C-alpha cells in the first residue's frame, strides 16, 4: 500500500473574494492543504489521487466544488514532498459568484458596455434627401459616407445554451424595442457562448448588437438593402399600357443606366427618383434572449 493516511490541515485554510472587470465580476477563491502519509517510493500520480483507507478523506479531484460553494471549483493541486513518507498537497479553488460570495453566478446581473463601429457605405442621396445625380439626371456612383453604428456588448451567465436559437438570431433584427432602439434598428453582430467546466455547468454568453440609425428610410427598414432604381432599359407607356423593357433612346448603343420609377418607366426629374428596398433579415424579439 502506498497511501497510509490523508488529513486536512485546518491551519492552512485561506479565502479571498475580489471584484474585477470594472466591479462587474465577483470571484471567490479558497486554499486548503492536505497532509498525505505514504510508504517509501510513492509517486506523484498516487499522491494526486490519495485517499485515506480508513477515513475516506482524500485530495479533491479537478473541478470539484468547494463545500457550500457549488460554482467554486478546484483549479490546481500542488504536492510537495517533505520527507520520504510525508507530502503536503496545496489545493486552490476559484469561481465566479453572484451578488454575494454564496450566491449563484446565474444571479449575476448582465454586464453592459457600449462602443461603436464604422464602415464606408455608398450614398444614394445627399443630406437634404435629393438623389446624387448630375445636371442631366444621370446617377453618380461612388459617393460614400462614413456610417458610425452603436455597438452594445452584453454578458450574462445562463444555465443552458441553444446553438439553434443562436443561428436564428444571427440572421435577424429586433421585432421589439430593445435598449431604447425601435424595431428594425438592432442586428446581432456576435453571439458567443463558453461552457464552464463541462456540460453539467453553466454557460458564459456574450451578445454583441449593432444599432443602425435609419437614413432616408424608416426605422423598421434600417437594415434593408436600399438602392436607386435604375437600368439600361425602360418600359414605355403607350395608350395607358406598359410595354416590355427596351433600350432607352433611338440608338442601340444607348445603354447608360437611367433612373426608373416603380414600374420601370424612365424618370426625368431626380426629385421623383424611386428606390428599391429589400428585406435581408427576419424580425425576432431580442428581449426574449434574457439579457
């Protein structure tokens, strides 16, 4: 027999509770020490798994919870040999908790932070809402504007996580008012989840939402694609009837894009330009995510 006795040393017990991440994360840690008596020649493998053959007292296993603290886990064990038959094993525990050291991390409030992101997007109208076109009402392409969107980062612990729901929300915008923004203006930018220890424990979930202020459209269409209706061919109305598209003008090489109305007829006044708007994302309730 290699393990003769295992006993816990009360004189080595310590604990610490600390806040981090701008006072939003509360972590509790413990340290305890076990005295392990062995026969001569015991190995590290035997000491790590040491259990008293008489009392059952043993060195804690990896990720084992500290008594009374279900979410504070054993994260390290450090055996030190004192004599040929005596070892000291220091065990460290650490874990996130809720509002108090004994509270579950599932009761921890949502962490909230705001930032922004910017992209260069092609512009189809100027600040006053007029189409960007030349004096002959020909559209001018390539004019861009820097769009700056707000980005909200939410972090919260959940008991369960559903990857299929995550997939649904990655192609969605908000159908409800979310964090003060009206329906249609919020889109999921990032949706990550990390399991703590294994599948029987909780998940640390991070959600990033990007908000877009509607420009030349309504809030519910803030994330729709929007483009000036134009083309190389137009429909002509004769006797109140629309005929199939044909090249505009008498010559076959008249193929420069012209502005069109909603029916495909040529528009000669830029103030009457028509824009095509296409839905790209489906509406889902963002508040239902539980953040």
